[in-house]
C-alpha cells in the first residue's frame, strides 16, 4: 500500500483524477472499476473536464461499477446507474453498452451476480479500480463480516450505511433499501491496480484502521493491505489520526513512484 497525503480534499480529488487519466492514456481500452458516493462526484467532474480540455478519450474503455441497490430500477433518480449517467457517462464519449452495473431489479439476482463476474473475466479483469471508503470501512457495499474471498452477491446493508446514504433518498430512511448487489472483496482484490480516495475528518478513524489496523473482516477495507498495487490518496483531515505519519512523509519524499505522482 502506498499513501499520498494532500493538503486538502480538492487536491486529493484532482490527483485521483490524474491517476485515472494517466491510466486511460496508457491503456485506452482499460477496464475501469468505478465507485459512487459524494467523494467521487468531484473526481468524475475532473475527468469530464479532462475530456473537454485535453481530449481524454473514453471510447475504448469498459467500465464496471462496484454496486447497485436492490429494488431500485436503473431509471430511478436514486439508482447508481442514474448517478453514473449523470456524473460521467452522459458527459464523455463512452457508449452506454460499454458501461456495466449490477442489476438490482433482476428476478434471479444470484444468476445475474454470476453473470457480472463472467463479464468481468471476459473483458480481461479490471485494470484500475477506483474505491471510496464507507465510514464503517466498507468498500463497495462489503459490509462488516464480508469474507475477504467474497464475490459479487446480494448483501444486507449495515444500518450505519443506510443512515449515511439517506441523503440520496429525500433524507427519508424508510426509502433506503435494505439490500444491495456488490462486487465482493475478492472481486475487488482481483483488480490489477487499486486507487482509494478518502477525504475529510469523518473518514479519519476508518482510514487509520484501513492503513494501520489489523486485517479483519469487520472492516472490509483492511483487506486492501493484501493488494500488491494499492494507492491511497487522502487529505490532511482524513490523515489526522495516522500514527506512522512521519514514515508516510518520508516515503512521500523518497519513493520514486510517489515522487512521480507529486511532481
Ligand atoms: C457508498 C458506496 C461506496 C462508497 C461510499 C462512500 O456507500 N457504495 O462504494 O465508498 O458510498 O461514500 P461518500 O463518498 O459519500 O462518503
């Protein structure tokens, strides 16, 4: 795991978008693993800007989103499909047929989850996976106790997650689904490269668990410590409780890859 601490959330966001832009330029037909949440809205805005200002080309990319709510139709304002169409897909040159999200309305959800895994394999696997961090340590919707070997499946949402995401449902907790389909922790770990973006004081405690805590299925994000190519981009507010801060600073000054990112 490599860690970059930016002065603020805006710079962390821009650096994350730059990492994605560089990956797309290096491999135009890359399969991107994509995430949702408030943090990612600004990343997608920066990628849209890169498309307009620097001609960043999405036309050869495939995308696979981490998760979708069960029982929310793709066309509904609350679906992650709508979120992705609104923030990215309708604003860059990608065909909707190249964009994949789990189907939360399927009658046979288990079969569709298997199909999702098959389509990931068929495109050669995710080249770069973008991840946010839930306040309970989830990645995708892998709630506490998710097996590190878990694959795409239906999960029951943590009450803390439903509370955190109620803003997308007219602030009405009764409207937040109890279930979702998510790529598993094992599915996520199969990505060749992972970039995690976590900013703001609300993520400080869980970010410290993810980076410095022991591996535990109670905090799915700790599984990322096992990934050989995982970059964490954060800001001062979220990094506030890291105990190895001076070593992280040392790495930022002397690690060639991090130096390249920060130059
Ligand atoms: C949702 C998504 C997660 C994401 C999280 C972070 O729960 N399923 O993939 O990491 O939101 O949300 P935010 O960026 O709003 O803090």
